[in-house]
């Protein structure tokens, strides 16, 4: 019986991961952006993307009631 493997590389703000020697995936916390057959292809794709920085969740802006009569 073999142990599961998990490889994760962080590049340009994206996670490049592979599980159990499967495809390499380029992901953010909530989205998978692509899957590739090799680590080099996945890293090249992540390097070509604009830098990713997670933004904090913002609630809907509150509007002040107008004082029109």
C-alpha cells in the first residue's frame, strides 16, 4: 500500500499543486485556473498570470438616506 503524496508550490500568489502524481493544477483559494500534465507547464502558466493578492471580503456599501423632502 502506498502513501498519498501532495506537492504544493506557491508562485506569483497562486498555488501550484499535484496530488497522488496526478495533473498539476494552478489555483487560488476559491478557483482552479488550469490543469497541466507537467510541473513546468503549470509553473510557466502561473508565472504568466498577473500577481494575485487575496482581497478581504467587503460587505455591500451602506447608503446614507437623503434628506430630500
